[in-house]
C-alpha cells in the first residue's frame, strides 16, 4: 500500500486496537502476551496494556543463544552477540507495576501470586470498557477520504 492511501476493504481495517478493545469489553483479567520482541521497549508496552486494561499482564519471551542455533546454509549470525533473543519475560499488575522480572539473558520461570482484588481497585479510577465506554453517547466516525491531501 502506498503512503497516504486509505484502506477501502472493511475486512482489512481490523487492527490490534480492535482486538484489544474486544478483550477489554469482555472483562479480561489476565492478558498473556507471548512475543519474540526482546527489546527493552517491549516492557513499556506490557505496562501500558496492564494500565489501560486494568488487568494482569504476563509477557513471555524466549531466550535463544547463538550457540543454540543450528548451522544453516545462508544464515549469517555474525551480527549477533551471545544472544539472538535476550528474553524479557515479565509479570505486571493492573496498575502497571512490575511484579516479577523482566528475566533477561537466562531461561527460567517467573512465579508470583496474583491478587484479583487489585483489578477492582484499579478499575475504580479508570475502566476503559466500563464507565468510560459510553457508546450510547459517543460515536466516532472517520471517513475513508479525509478532506486534506490526496488519496492517490
């Protein structure tokens, strides 16, 4: 798709935002987020989801050393250090506080107790799919073609 073009097929408009909003509306309490993203910035995403959804988030990632990787023709791993994937598994509470982890550069299992009462306490000040979600009052419509720029 060229920059500036709108998507005209409704079936292609489904986004991560649509998916996660549906989970919020179902009252998700634990969000499991497996990923291959081992960057530290992913930790902020996990904390953001926990704060926005007011749920526990379990971010799980693999740890992969270069020495674990098989020798394959055409694969050049010289740009990597010891780790291809550093991990970064984490457990976050509904306020965005890290309960366990992140677990970097080693394989392991994170274990903690989750207090379900924290969900209700967190939703008292922000409930994105509860008292803030007023579909009866607010409707957002975005036209396919915006009045500025070109759609070519």
